[in-house]
C-alpha cells in the first residue's frame, strides 16, 4: 500500500533485493509499482563500518541483525525483520508533499 499526500494507492508490485556480506551491503535492485507511480532501485554498494552505512563517503544509515535504515536528502527507508517477514517503510517527503510505500515482504 502507498500513500500520496494522504490518498491511499494500492501497490501491484513491491520488491527489494539486497545482500549483506561482511563489510558490504549490496542493493541488487527491485522497485515498486503503485497506481501510476513506479520506481526501480539502482544497484548500489554501501560500506558497513561499525553498523553504519556509508555511501560515497557519507553516512546514510545503519544496519543491525534485524533492521536496516537509510536516510538521504528527502528519502528514507526502514526495513525490519520480524518472525521471518520484512516490514518495509519507504518515505519521500518534500516541503508539503509526501509519498510513502508500506509493505510486508517474504524473503526469498
């Protein structure tokens, strides 16, 4: 489910693929399609330093055993693993507008 400025929009597709290997978090792709709004996640590699996520030299979030959090400019993503399910919350917010995608994903 997504919300655009308070209006709910059903999502036909929500997928995120990442791998945590040692000192790297690799976002391998994915995306969403919610009504007329769609996006794809680009392949990205984050360095993991003491649980902090570093992207091109900037601290952009953190990772722990069950939680991932990214924040960059107007974008934030929080994902938490609970009982084998990934609870996903992505938010894009500018001055007065916002777009939020919420999901519960099963790992593959």
